[in-house]
C-alpha cells in the first residue's frame, strides 16, 4: 500500500484580470464583457506513487510546476482534476523564510512557527533550547526578528523545521541554508531525518543532491510529466543532456518510464 | 470539532499573543487605549449632544454609553477582522492551517477590549444611579449574539477584502452611516410608527435597544425581539461560513 498516491493530477491557476483591479474596474469590465479570466495549467496529468521510506526528487526548470504540485500534495491547494491520497501526517517546508513576524522577538517567532508546523506547546518548551542552540542565535533570542540578518532568519527557520517527524516530508529548496559551516550541519541534520524513515519529497536544483539521496525521480517540464521512475541516474542523465541542449523533450515523451 | 480544537489550540494561542503584542507595540498606554477610545467618543458625544437630545431624558449618559459601547465593539471587530485574512497571506499560502483562525484570533482581542469597556460601563451605571437588577444577567444574550454577528461579518468582509480592496473604504463609509442610523445619541420616539419599525431592520439598533431596555428601563424585551436578534446573527454567520467553505482553497489565487 503506497503512502502517497498522486493520480492524474492537473492543476489550473486562475490568471487574468481579476487580480489588481478594484471593484469599479471589475463592474465596468463585467458590463463591457471585457472581464477575462483564463486558466493556466501549472501541472497536467501528473501521476506517481510513493512507498513508505522512499525519497522522491522532483527536477525541472523554473516554471515546471514543481512548487504548485507540492502545494497540492500538502493540501494547501486542491487539484483541479485528479486526486491525491495521503496516509499519515504531512509536513511541508516551503520557502522557509516567509511567515515570520518582524515585530515579534526571536523566541516568540520560534513558538509561533512551531505552532504552525503542528508541534505542541510541551514539545516546544522541551526543545526550544536546542532549537536556539542549533541556529546559534542564543544571544539574539529577545531581539525583534527584523533585526536578524537574512542568513540568521533562514538558520532559525531550518532549525525549527528540522524537528518535524512526519510520515511525509516535503522539502522545497531547503536543504542548503546559511554559510558553509551551517550548511554542512543542516545537510547532516536533513539526512538524519530522511534516515528516520519519513517518506520524503525533495525539490532541488542541485542534481548531485538528487542523485545522492533519491530513490525515485519525477521530471516535470512546463507542467507536463516527462519521466517518473526509479532509474535515478538515467533520468538525471537525460535531464542534464536536455539542459545542455543535446536532447529534445518531444523525443522523450514516449520514452518508457 | 473537538479534535480540531485540540490540534490547533497551540497555534491559536500563539496567534492571539502575536496580535496582542503587535497591536500595542510602541504605545505608551498599551491596552488602556482600547478602553480610552470608546470613553473619549462617549465624552465628545456627551458634550455635543446633551443640549440637543439629552434634555428631559433621564440617564442620558448611560443611554449614550449603551450605544457607543456596542458600536465600538462592532466597528473594531469588523474592521480588524476585515484585514485578518489578507495580512496573514504569507502564512496560509505556505502552511495548511484553517484560515478562520486568523479572524478568530482578532476577535478574541476585540472581545477582551469589549469586556474591559463593559466593566467601565457598569461603573458609569453606578455613577448614574442605575439600579442593578437580576435582569442584567440577560445582557449575556445580546453580547454572545453580537460576538457571533461580528465573527460572521468578519468572515464575509475578510473574504471580500481578499477579492476587492475597495471594501475597506466602503465599509468605513458604511459604518459611519450606521452610526447615525442606530440611534446612538438620539431617541426614535418622535418618529412615526412606520419609521420606528424601519429601525428594527438594523441589527445594530436591536443590540443597543436590548441593552437600554435592560439597563435603563429594567424590562425584558419580547420573545420576538429575541428571535429577531438571533435570526440576524445566525444569518450573517451562516453566510460567512458558506463563503469560507466555498473559497477555502481559492483564496490563494487572489493574493
């Protein structure tokens, strides 16, 4: 029984006139029949399944629909077509730096973020010290968050997030934060979580990381699923060849998965 | 429901804390402002209107205070509720949390402010020689319903605000208008029965009227009056819930 099953998922984004216009414009355009909302398909017919403990790497150029797919998997968005079936708890670490409140102190932000990630208060009380130690922000804990440097912010975000023990873990470009020393530390920590048995989905632009860590690869290009399978090295090779311009995708579409 | 509450309690508490801290940041008086601002409004009205409307009326201060007390709670709650969803866009587009939590958190804050002002209100009642009767317990009824009403409107407004920022200005104008139409500083006794009945269509007037009946006249409003209030609150709340249910996963297209 697979722990995560994505079946023929298509996701449409609404784009067009509805944003940025006020009420007056909206009414006027409605009257003039000049109000256009079109759908933009960020993902089309994506299907894959993951077993417990597997690690999936999602690769693809910018705008391939990776982040949108992750939002659907984590339940922030609903798929326009198709279905997603998940077993167990799910934690998504998307764009770690956002969602903090600049006016609150580091300590208050830590608790707030912990709460957002679904931790309990007792858990936060117990682990707060180790979070701050790991982020190396001991002397900043009562400073307003906005005074931190951006490196410090992402260090804190990573330290809080790295405590999650979900059944399914989603990582969007979060494996590498901070400077050299912290980077090594955070990668070590991440590997520890992955070894802990969580089913992991990793979005990364570092092909080496994908090759090292993943058992399965999903390649997306402009919303289309180009390839999915456990032939990690093979798919990565093809992706690399494609990036270098040596291979075209049209020839790839019928390739066996 | 209970399970959800358990799951999100910690987050909810942290959100309430955050809202409190960010609201009173860099104010010398801090929370005192939430009591002071309705009091200042009361003071101004008392000075301005006593000569016009307060002549020959007993307990005019209490009469006014009933109005400003509920009206302040209403406007504060709806205005803050309106922006609650939008200002947390950075969170709900990244983490899967129930979106109504942001609104509820704001409403907890305004409810506490209201509670504090209510204490001052009772103090003023003493000064105004109001006799306290057991009927004061009934004030819980309009307070709870106003809470529901405010949350319902907050749901509607915060959703609309995501779609159209104009709502902010429209609502500002509307609440001003509502202030003049809710008989806060005047009585409607002079109007014809037809016009007086029109006031019953205004929920804000109903809430204020309920308070005045209990506090000043020491009479219990009729059953119909109770039902009308209940219908207003439930209706607004239901519409709000329906909107949130429908747009729950679609808000993020608009931010």
